[in-house]
């Protein structure tokens, strides 16, 4: 009634056609953010919102998602709701490992995560104990993770997390 409704949906381009990917029930909006050589896609769903500089999205991101062979999987969270930094999956490697960020308990901050089918979502923490938050943005097929950790002044610092190691 006089209001316009704006939505955006995650999609994938396949065989010359755009195919919409489902969002989690109750989430009207979403984005696809990464894909691998097998056609798996990762991203997030949530609610359209003002621009979030932590995620570079106009979205309150509530659910990190994986789309694999037509099936959608909610990757979980690190205890938060998504109303601070969000809950997003940024990238997936050819082994199906996923990285992103998730709000932590009480939405106090957000931390980088690594997700695998075997272990679920693992909190990668921050580069330094007093850093505000972190985000994992990429990984190779071996499982080495890269991203950024944000200090208390808001300054980002790049990190590498070697397989099974700590952020450097």
C-alpha cells in the first residue's frame, strides 16, 4: 500500500542461465559470495538493511549457507544472532571447507570461522588477544586460511592461519 518492497536473492550462473538459490526460511534476502570448481556455492541469507561496513553488504546476515547439488545447508554460528558483524560464508575450496565470519555470544563481536562437514563451524579467534574481531575471506585447497583481524582502534591486520596452526 504505497510502499515498495526491495529484495535481493542469491543466484548462480549455470549453462547460460541465472538460477536463484533458496534462502533460509524466513529470510527474504541473500547473497552468493563464493564458489568452487565443483559448483558448490556459499553465501548468506538475512534481511535487507543499511550498508554494513564489516561485510560490505546491505544485509543483516543471519545465516551462513552452503548450496551443494541443490541442497542448502545452514552452517550454524558461533553463538551470535547476526546483528553485529553478521554470519556469512565468504569462500569455499575444492575440498568443501568453508570460511567466513560469525557473531559470537551476545553479538559482542565477530570472529573468523572454518567450517567442515566433519567438525562443523570452528572459531578461529583473533590475531591478538585484544583485537575486536576477525573475518576469514579465503582459503586454498590445502586448508590454509587468510583474512583480517581488527584491532581495538578499528585497524585491520592481514592474517594467515596455516593448517591446524594459529593465526600469524
